[in-house]
C-alpha cells in the first residue's frame, strides 16, 4: 500500500434490496503530522478531505453519508486504522436517521483499531431512531495498551419534537472494547419499543434520549472524575439522570433524559474535561456539531 492518500470510488451496489456503503480509513504519523494515508469508499459513505483545525498533530475527518438516512435493508460499514503515534478525530455532519424498517433490518458496523501511542476520537452526532425502525448497531474497538480512545454515542428514540414516539420497533446494540487482545468492555442488548427495558427503572425509565461517553486509557485519579461530575451537573434538565464512573483505565459518562440538545451539551462538557487529561490536548468546541 502506498503512503499516498488513496481515494477509490466504486459503483453503488445493493444488498438485500438496500444500499451498501463502506468506508475504510487509515491514518499514519509522518514526523509529527497525522496524515490520511488510506481512503477507500464503496457506495454512499465517504470522507471529503482531511482537516487540521487544531494543527498537524491531530487529523479531523468528517464521515459523510449523503442519503442522510438508513432504511430497512441498508448496511453501512466503517473501518478505521490509526497507526503508531497518529491521532485522529472522526465526526459526522449531522444526525443519523434510521427510518421505518418495512420488514427489513438495517445495520451499521464500526471497527476502530489503534496501535501503540495512537489516539482515536469517535464523536458522531446523534442517532435518531424513527418509529417502526429495526436497527442493529455494532461497534468494535481494538487498542494497543498504549493507545487512547474517546467514543460518544447519543440515541434518540422517536422524533419527539414532531410529536412522534418510538411505539413499535427494535434496536439491537453491541459495543466491545479490546485492549492488548483482551476484552475490557462489552455492552450489548435489545431495546424493544414499549417494553419493560424501555419503560422500567432498570432500563430507560420512559425517557427518549440516552447518551454515553467512553474513555479508555484515563489515569485513575479522583480529581478527574470529580471534575467531570462538576462540569455536567449544571446541564441536565429536571427529571434527567446522569453520572460518571471510573474502573481502572476506563471512564464512562452517562446521560438519560428527553432532550438531544442537552445530551450533546453534557457529552461535550465531559469531553472538554477528559480530553486534556487523557490526550494532553485542548478541547476546543467542535464546529461541525454547531452547524
């Protein structure tokens, strides 16, 4: 594979009568500059160009899905490899929308791999699950023990601003993190509309928005988690639940409420505290999240 950026466009195909989009990215360190050295896309999933809003050390990439929504039968695959010493931040230009299933399952697979000294930040905007959607969301993170990772996820069930609730449908999730080949974190489950999981106190407790920020590689220090809790405490609306927990090198921030904009604020407030501690980098506001 050449060190030059590859940009391969192939014609769109269908899989089970749905669009198939795949994107494979590779980031490499070039004497202190992180370069996008691999970019292969198939179908409607791509990155237009690498960005450097905070200098050459960290490369930002905006993952674009031009159709804007995922319908029943669609499958999207994103694969990211960050080489030794490289730093990459990936986000999306807007919310992902999962439409009515029409009897077919829609799927998304995200594979993130970080080598020694690598940094991966996966900060997509929110995912909106429409009524009658049938979605499978899978994220697999594989890290070298000296790599660092921050990943964010915001799920919105139904378009509550339009008066639509998530009354029928299904969401299956699997989120796994391996460090040094060993499983560090595994979270998986199925959310059925109008089920005990959605409405009960051990699930979403009737709320419509849940969010999480997972950090791997954070040093276990009491001052850090206290700073995170202090940053997010003033933001959550009445009735919402939030918290932060640290288990050795893993730190998780959770939000459970009913407003996606508040979830975004909570996640970004936590990120602004954690990023300097975890990565040694300032946490300037992500402009793409404000468009």
